[in-house]
């Protein structure tokens, strides 16, 4: 008679995961869920970059691993076209007209369809109130440490 003990589930394309993860660049952690509640996400939906998803495929439930991704591999290279000036008038329409912007602030913007958000980091503020935003991912063009602990796989 063969054993019917279930083997741990493994991560596959389309898997729904409960996990802790940490993303760090040269300046330190950008995201770290290890001190908080775990994240839940579905592979193949764009919640993680393709390079990070590839590292997870085939890992069994319970795995705790750390991966080093080369500069640009996790979030692409920095793109100068992703740095754009946004007029004060538009910023006032999208948010609080009295908002003060400072270099280093990260600002959330609604997507054109209104269904999501994307973020830009303030790089410069002109006297006329226009703000130069960098819409590149903060880890674009940088080496990334990706640490993961897979809690559950569905």
C-alpha cells in the first residue's frame, strides 16, 4: 500500500501565495513584511516582477530563501523618460491644493482608469510650484536582495 501523506505544495504559475518577503537595495530595505502580517499575492498578476516570480517557481511550502538579483534584473534599468515635470495646477486637481512637496517625498497618483495607483518620488520643486517626479521603481537599475518565506501555497 502506498503512503497517502500529502507532500508540501510547490509554487507554480498562477499559485496563490501567503508569504513573508523582503526587498532590499544598496540603501537597505524597501519592503519587509517579516515584522508584520504576511502578504498574499497571486503569481502571474504583476504583483511581483517576472524575475522575482521565476525565483519562486518550484519552491515547496515552508521554504525560507534569499536571492541576489543583479542590477536592473528585478525592476529594469532606470529610464530617464520616467522623470517628468507635473504642473502645480494638475497636482491641485489630483490631490490637496495646499499640499507642500519636498524632495524625497513619495506621492501616489491614480491610474487613468481610476482602478489603481502608481507612485512618484519628488526630485525637484520649481518656484512656480511644478514638481519633477521620478516614476521609476525605487530599485530600478540597482542590485536587489529578495528574501522570502513561503507560508502557504494554494
